[in-house]
C-alpha cells in the first residue's frame, strides 16, 4: 500500500466518521507506517490553508482548538500553522506576523508514542475540517496587497498609555488602578482625536480595520459586555461570537490598539477587585458561588463602561473636527454592516445575585469618585 493510500484510508475512517472505534483503527494504521508521517503533515498544512481561505487567522484557530481539545492539540496546531507559513512563504501583514511570533515562542508538543501522536493529530484534523466560514477581515479598506494592514511604529502617546495600564495592573489598590485606567482612557481619547485630525489632512486616508479579540471563559457574557463598553468609548463597534469565544472589533487602527490595551488591562483589574470582594464576603460568613462572580463582573462592566464614556466625553473637540469624527463613525458603521449584515442582541444570563451586583457596582463607584479627585488635581 502506498503512503498516500494509507493516509487516505485513515482519513476516510477517522475524519468523516466521528466514532471512537474508527479513530483508534485509523490511528493504529498511521502508527504502523512511519513513511506516512510526511504526507500526514502535508495534509494538515492543507487543512490550515483551507481555514485561511474561510476567513480564519492563526490566533482564531488556536483559540478554537483550546476551547474544544487539550493543550497537546493546541501545540500541534501551532506547529502545523508555523509549518504552513514556512511552506506558503507569503507575507500577510503585521497582525498576522505577530500571531505567528506568539506561536514561535511556545514550547513544541511532546511527541510521545506513535499511536498517541496519530490519535491527537486525527482529532485535530477533525476539528479543522469542521471550522465554518468566518467574516474575511482582510478585506477592510486600506488593507495592504499582502493581505493585512501594516502597523505604524508605536507612538509616544501609546507608550504612555501602556505604562499607565501596567501601573494599574501592578497596584494592590483598586481605587488607584481605576484612576490610572481613567487617565489612560483620557489619553486614548486625545490620541484618537489627534489621529483623526492627521487622517483628515492626508489625501489617501485609510478606512476602518477589524480585529478579533478573544473572550475567554468563564463569565464570557460579562467579559463581552466589558469589551463592548471599551470599544464604544473608543469609537469602535464590537460584535460577539459566542460559539467561538471572540468579539470582532471594528474601528480605525489607533482606536483598535487602544481597545486591545485597555480591555486586557481591565480584565486583570476586574479579577483583582472581584477576588478582594469575594474574600470580604467569605470573611463575613457568607459563601458565594459562580453567580456572585457573574453578577459582580456584569455590574463592574456596566459601571466601568459609563466611566469610560464619561472620560472620553471630557476631551475637547474642535468644531472643525466634528465632521471628520462623524464621517469616521459612519465608516465604522458601514464596515460593521458589510461584515455582519444580520446580528442579534442578547441579554446577560445568570445575573441574579444581588450581593454580587452591589459589590461590583460599589467597586466601580468608589473608583469613579477616586478617579475624579485624582484627575482634578492634575489639571
């Protein structure tokens, strides 16, 4: 039997028939034929390339594998993606390259015995085969011919914002963390206005871009609400894909960078505040559960969203810039409509713990008061 025939036979049994018995039989067939390894890897690279044609990106595939399978499969997927990139040799833009760079930093998966390896590979290929089509983000206006918008070097303003958020994550005081985050949001709003003015003076201004940001379990709904609030405060729109654990955020490049920075930082801060509040609940003899955390994060996201919007609104905008900002808002809305012609709204589930909601709101309210005092002294 030829190597190609052996792989074909294994695939017919394992990839298109989801029974465990057929998986074991196919894995045994591949394990017994070391000459099939190269062909098996080549077929896997083809599956990855097909995923790119269906709108997926490296981080999306890794996220889907992590949600459905185990860490061994995640590392196998990373190695497969990197191998496909080497074979393809195509430059797809800065965001794509950054995702590949993250995969290169990961440890390779231990191979183990041939049967276990073949089983894991076939399980991974099953998943790759059933990935549906996603919205093609590379079609954004202004994308480079290589398939992705090139990032500009990070500005001094973004460096200051990053430093503020790092301090917010490092402090052990929630009020200080929230004050630093509010200051970062104020700088983000100013940065957005400056970039909009610069773009208005550029004859060939770029259109809005789109990125996918992971919204990981647990408490995905509350985290998606938080991301939506961050996006809205920074002139972006977010659409949540619950099934695959990400939100697609549409906006202009500087605003998208701000959203990614602030959302990541706020997740760290929210977890810190929630842990502190839960410890206080336990100290008072009240045992809390998952519903407490869900309600806490929901309330925190809601109140922080209000704070971010208020911080952004405080930034003065010159009258001649208002039409520019309005046109950018329209462009973002049109891009969302092209990507997602039909969307639905959903309500948060499991937000029934009153104590959790009150604690989340209180944490945010205290932060708002502290933020106003701190920012007031700096003016």
